[in-house]
C-alpha cells in the first residue's frame, strides 16, 4: 500500500510522504522480494509466473493453512468451463470426467504478495518417459484439490504474446487440444492422439535460443532492442545445485527453462509434431511386408555378406523414411530406438506397461511405433 501511494496510485496530502521516496530508494536493496513485487506490478498482465505442481502424497510437506493459501491464490487462474458448440457458449463438466494429466493435487504458488500482482500463472511441470527423457509436455494440468485445469507456463506466455485467451478444444467427450483465441486469429495446440500431452518439437540444444544473463540486465549492459517484440522466459541455467535440469533428445543435462522455450517456440511458429492414429497400421503392414521379403530372400542368398547387406539396407531404408517424416513433423516408429528392447521382450513389455501407467490408462501413441519397431528388429535378428 505504501509503495502504491508513493508511486502515485493514490492521493496524499501535500508533504505527507516527504522523504519517503528517497528512503525507500536507499533501502530497496535490502528487500529483493519487495523489488520483485514492484517489478511484477509494473509488468501487470504482460507477466506470467510459474508454479510448481505437487501430488497428494506431497501434502505432508505443507501445513493445512499453506495448502489453503495455495488453493486461494491459484483459484483465479483455473479453467472449469468448456466451450460449447455454439460460438460464445460454455458448459461445466466435472474435472475428474475430463481425460487429462490428472496426477496433480495442487500447485505451490509464489509468495502471496507476488502472486497477487496480477498477470497469469502457469505450471512448469515436467512429463518424463520411462528412460527419464522429456519428449512431451502437458499444455493443461488437472488439479484435484482446487478442482480445475491449469495451463502450462509456455501456453500462458504464448497467450500473452498473442494477446489471446486459452480455450480448450472439447470434442466427442474428449479434450483434444487447446486453442489460443485472439483477435481475428486462433492458434491450436493439438494433443497426441486425444491424450493429455503434446510432443515437444525440439529445434536443437538450448544453445539455439538467445540467452541473456541476469547480470547484464541488472547492470544495464545489454541492448534492449534484443528483447523488443520477443517472448522472454526467466529461469535458472546453473547446473547441479538448482535441480532444474532435464534430459532431452539432444542433451543429457539441459536447464529446464530451455524445454519450456522449445515448446513456446512450437506454439508461436505452429510447428508441432504429430502422430496420426492410422500410422500404427501402416507400420504394422510395413513390418509384415519386410519380414516376408526377408523370409523369401534370405534363404536364396548364399553369402553372409549379401544377407547382411540386405538386412542393413532395409534397416537404413526404415531409418531414412523415419527421418524424412520426422523432418515434416510426423513421428514414425524408429527401429534404432528399440535396439535394446528387441533382445529382451520382457523388458519391452515392462516399459510399455510403464508408459500406459504413466498416461493414466491412456495408450500413448508412440508406444505403437516403438513396439512395432522392436518387432521388426527382432524379426531381423531371428531371420539372420
């Protein structure tokens, strides 16, 4: 309140605040939280703050008062209404009846003074595959405590950048994506085969994104033109003690902020990865045809060199098709991805079961390609 009065938001008698502004200026360095609060208020609706999702098992780490505080602060940012068929109409559906990423209980919010500065809130929860790699993300997270859907930080930042609102796409009883509805234009963020996740189309390692040191910002040794018209994510890039490091397809240890930057870039450029449902059948047919060709050709070849060349050629063709489709944004089953599973069917089934459990009973689209690729690789080994 004192800051808002000094900042000119409220009226004050002549001389009532004499010397206060100067004193606050002297003491600003003693309260980083206060300085951040002022900055967030200045940013207003153009700022999105990240929140940490936690599960019901984590409630032991918080007091009942703190859990209630989290619920109250996150409440204004939850989505409970789904769009109807008629433009502008909405209807409410119990959150537990909407297939979504629903393993989260609530979200740990920033300090109350920071959380109430305005703007948006988005989760930066990470979705890992069984090998620990982050290949997909959840544009929406369903919370069981304060029931509602919470958009991700990347979605919220994209909405701010595009001056849009976050609207779910609800079709035939399924949540199939998220749309950012702006003035005269809408951006759709598709889910993967009607699942609550979207694959991240990584442009490369984190170095692909321009990074500005916070020290340069504080000392004013950067060119503000670098940030003009850009979406900016603020995060920790220090490795080790921060704990915010992820395994990506390009790097074993990548600061987590770059995974959000990659997905944010996907949204703004509308460059998403997709895996059509019918692709599994095409992969199955390709596997059968390749197996039949090998079964007919291998016995007729006397030289092991010719046999090896044929098998290697088919594997190379499979990989070439995979890379060509991937370059166009289509995820195809990759034989190389199954090199260890092909030799251990029990391990392959264990991993497939883990994937199914991780998706809360929903079948993850990529499993089809991985299992079929494993079958192809096993066929090659047996035929050899």
